[in-house]
């Protein structure tokens, strides 16, 4: 069965959403007649950045266009499979699993992938699931040169605790990113989000809802969901028209990759989500990718490699 997000109170979320929904409509109307000052923008980097992630020059020449990087300038941290602990005020200490490629050098800022597992069944299983997603991403991280950050869900069924209230597991995401960026030199303009199942539901939620969480659409350059669905959290309690309005109110067309199995029960939901994005200006093979593969409710390293190839070129600049 599809994994569900663990949450403190969906009634609280629905009540909060109802208070905010009128604001979404007002914001959408306002956006039609104004331009946001200082909004985050999506930039597509030249292809050589992904083909040669460690390169400074290509064929002996500087690239025609300058590349902007926003290094965090962290200088410490171990290499390989790493376990760290972050503290969230009011929410305790939490385990984070990282993959740092053997080629890592503090002189070269690397992208970061925040990888969220699906609902695991228990807290112990959640820790195992976090290591599993870290391990699945590891070969790609090592080959392509980025750091994987995989938090552990805190829900009693091994699922994610979504806001409101705060703090929540979303606070862990922010703390995990901040900790990695303090320990390693990370290009903060190239944070990529990915989630499987319940982790995918959470990724959608981060991008299109604002419940006061310390992570948002502005935190990420791009994101991907494997077997995730808008209706399972981001649009939970909304009808199709309201969900469409929520997507329309997004501050930018953040690049999105959707992967789903051909026999996954969530395939109809994922297909509907693709249509929501297309209807609101996302363009297939430009800033929206929709891939079905032979299989069920699962993911594999091969698919993660495809996701990285799609999203690697993007960065978010203030």
C-alpha cells in the first residue's frame, strides 16, 4: 500500500488551510498585476556543469558565461557514509545520514540532495529507511559530485510529522541542511529535494504550503517525487479547483521531476499532478519531467540517476 505521512493533526492543518485559502486567492490576483521584488529565481546552468562537475575550465577555455556559486564554506566533516546528529530547539536531537563523495574537497562547493524516505512502519524502521535512500543515492553522488542528506522521520509509524504546529519534522530538514552546510562546502544555490512515497508527499507540501516551516520553495533549486502525490498532503482536504489555485499561487515554476511505477496505485494521482503543473505553465522536458517505469510502489538507483540528470542543471538565486 502507498505510504502515508504521519501528522500530529490533520484537523489542525485543515483549519489552518481554510484560514489561508482566501489569502491564496488574493495573492494569485495580486500576482497578475505586480512583480515580486527580491523573489527567488530559477537559473539553468550550461550543460558542462553537470557533464564535468569538478571542472573549472573546459578544453582549456573559460566558459562563455560566468557561473554563480553560493558556497557555504564549511571546511570540516568526514567522507563516505556519515552519521551526524542535529538539535532542534523544542524538538530534541535527531539522526541524519549523509553520503559525502570520496572526491570531496573543501575548495569546491558541491550541490546537496535532501532525500526523504517513505513511511517505514516504526521509528527503528525509519532509521533503516533513511540509510536505504542514502545508499541508493550514493553511487550517483560519488560519480556526479554532490552530498546526500537523509533525515529520519519521527512519527510513531515511521512517517513524517508535518506542520502545523511548529517545530515539526520540517524543522529537522532545515537543521540538517544547515548542519551539512556548516560542515562541508555546499553550493547553497543548488539544493535539490527528493522524496519517496510519504517523503514525496512532503516535498510537494514544502513547495506549495506555508505553515511557518523553516523550509520552503525558496530553499530548493528543484525537486523530485517518486510515487508521491499532491492530494496526500499538499492538497489534502482541497477539491481540484482549490488544489489548482494552490499550484497557481506558487512563487515560481520550480523544476519538478515525477517518477511513478506503471502498476503503482498512485499512478492516477501522479498523472493528475502532472496535469495540474502543465495547466499552470510548467513545460514538459523543460522544467517538468514525468516518467513511468515498469514496476509498482518503489524506486531504484537507475531512476534516481535519471532524476539527477534532469535536475542537476538548475540553481536558485535570490
